[in-house]
């Protein structure tokens, strides 16, 4: 079932992604081949943030194609699928804001990002990806999926 506005699925979306936390994120390489990895996005409504390394294969993939696909499937009865664009955010104020949100939000949604980037949010390898979904699907095994799209 298609829903008209993100607000129609926001509560269920938030409950699901905060329970599952880790998801599969797929990018597309320069030969148009998908590649997946497990990451921990932090969501503010329908906007996602990923603290991740800048010098990784995903950086090269995003230069070629900014589309990413996410799948939260820890609960196979109620998966969440997200199709999105990803863009690097280099603004230090925004990087600091998300850094502090990650550190100050209780686990499992928040986490100690400094364990991955001991140099802090100014470290040159600390990357911040902004996810802007164009489609979010809340699946339901044996039931009807709810889909929001821009």
C-alpha cells in the first residue's frame, strides 16, 4: 500500500530501525556491480546519517553513483528497505552535531563513535554521509507492505 506522506509511517519506521540499528548498505561500483556492507545509520525523521571512513571502497563507489540501498532485516517479519541518495557532508558544524548525537544518544541507537575515529570529528578520515531517501518500504511477512516515496 502506498502512503502519501512519511508521517504516516514515521512511528513504525522509527521503532523498527531503532530496534534493529545495524543494516546492510549496498553501493554500486564503477563497473555497475553492487557491493554490500553492514553499517549503523542514525536517523532524524526521514534523513539518515552514517559516520564512516572516507578512504573506503564506498567512497569510490559514491563518486560513480550516489544511489544506496539499505535493508534492515534483523526482524524478518518486519523488514525495512530504503532507497536513497548519499552525499558527503564536510561542514564541521554538522559533523560535530552528528558526532555529539551519536555519543550522547543511549545505545543501541547511539554509540561511541570515538572508538572508530579516535581523532574526533575533525579527523581527516572521519566521513559523514547524509542519506536522503526517495523510497522507504516497511515490509510485513504475510501482510501488506507500506511504501512511501517522493
